[in-house]
C-alpha cells in the first residue's frame, strides 16, 4: 500500500489556486461535438482520467479527436460507428452518457469499466434505451449494445432518483433520434438538478430545442429532433474541484482565492460559498475570483445537499473539524456513487477518532478530537481529497490512494503542496 502522508499546515494558508476546467462541462461538450457532424472545439478542457476516457471512447466510435494541452478538436465526420469496445473506467459521465449516443452507431459495442463500476446502477438508462428501440445485452457493466445506425426515439418514463446522469445522458443524444426524445421522471426527486440544468443549457447553446416542464422542479424534458451545432466551447474552471482548496482556508483560518470563478453558472460547486459562509467563513466574490477566509473555529451546519451531493465529502471533512454538530441531509443517493460515500465518510471520520453516523438520508457529525491514522479513499477521488483536508490540521493522517484524484485533477498532490508553500510539516 502506497500511503500518502497528508501535509500538516503550520500556519494559516494564504494562496491563489487556479483549478483546471470543469469535468462535467468538458465531457458534455465532447459528446455534443461528437454528435455534431461539423465537430467542434473545446478551450480550457479538463485533462484527467475521466475526460481522457471520454476522448478514448469517442475515438473508439470513429470520432476524430485531437488533443493539444487543454485544447480539444473534434473534426467533422460522418457519424458514430462500430464495432467498438468502450472502457468506462469509473466515470459516470462515460458509462451513462456514451451508451445513448452509441445507440446511433452500427455494429456491436461492448462497454466495461473498473471493478467498482460494475456495481454502479445502470439499468435505468439501459432499460430506457431498450424502450426507445435499442438492443442491449446486460443490465450492468459489462454490457453489449447492438447498434443499428439509428434509434427511433420517442417517449420514455424512468426513475432517475438514483442519479441525474440518467436524464442527462438521454437528453444529450435525444436530438439525433428519429422522433427526438421525451423523458418523464416518475419517482423521488431527482438529485443534483443543477447538472440537468447544465445539460439543458448546453443543448440550447448547440441549437437544440429543449423544453422542461413539471410542478416545481421539472420532471419532463422534451428534446426535438434535429442537428447539433458545431461550437467552440469555452470550459469554466471546475468549481467542485476547487472546494478542497477553499476548505484549506476554512480549516486553517487562512485565505484562498480561486480565480476565474464565473459570475453565473449551472455548476453545483458554486454552492460552496454559501455553505462555507454558514459555517462561519467570510466569502467574497470579485473580479479576482472567489475568496474564502476561514474563522477561528468552524461552526456546524444543518443543510440539505440533495442538489449538490458531490460537495458532501468536502463538507463532511469540514464538519468533522467544526466546533458544533452538523447534519447533512438529502444525500441517500450517494450510496451509489464511486463508492458508498455515506458509509465511507462515517467509517473514515470514526476511524480517526471522530463522531459520525449514517442517517436514512445523510450523515450526523458531532464535535470530537480526531487523531492520525490511515484514511481510505475507496478509489474515490473526493474521498481522497476529504482526507487531505482533515490532514491539514490533524497530524499523522495518511491517505491510502491519493493517485485516485487523477480521475478529475491531474496532479492534486503537487497542487496541494504548492498551495501550502513551505508552511507544512
């Protein structure tokens, strides 16, 4: 086991940290460019394991993709084609976004991924594709799609309460189906609605007609059939990837600025400012970016994270170091993420002497005095960064798989040490 000794901050962190592009925007833009016969380009694209898996998947389907640093070009092409094999790794945006697009290809297309990926829910999107006319063997990874070169499309009802990716994956490809696509959600509220908002916004930017209806939050989406425009996508910084660095300010009483923070965005990570403000931080938005200054002691928080569940590991790490109790609600769906994040967070916080317990839909975390020990990452990038946050103020924390952060951050350990400068031991 290659343990990473988490650096301990010897003073308040003071830094400006530039984070690379959004994974969510990058992989959506890549797929939309692939579905446009005119191709497209990305500027400021994230280069990480998840985005490289998407690029490789599209290449396997006959899409001509060239990469130059954070610039990606998808050349004009005649459409997706098979046969092909797609490695999904542990990327939800690959395993759930690519199959609806691959249904437009001809030939046999086999999907597989990491061992943990084989445990992640897939039947919702696969059953939806079958209802829309696709032929698929299997209900989880690995599975095989028998492409016919087109898909009739139409109307489908799904239960997307386990993941918003089921809706987004179908919508992204829907304009290229013969009849377009109507997706109706029937079940508990869809988690992480901002990600669906992102999908709808990007489709509209690409000239696709999309409508969203429902009482309160939408539960029915309609994508009209038609072309996808070739665009130059400019990718925003990944705001969720920025949260561990902002958390470093919060737990050390320091100040961290992330430049390029968008004034308006559909990224769920934008919510971190208000969350940290509720925990006692000073938060400033300016032309320089988003700046967080931490308090002498963090306050606990009672908060519903249903729409921003990906922030839970960062918020849980902050809560484990706070002076008061915290309750994180609305996140039962995290049990089906890269790992069961609720069980993992409770186990790792308690393993270091903290006080966390699972609830029906989240976590309850009470003040304690954590000690050093091994923090297990469970091959989950956000679990790994949560361990790094705790390790800033708890000596002796060792993360067992810091390399898993490459899923969305190419070199997190180097970025972390650069942020800390020489103020570590």
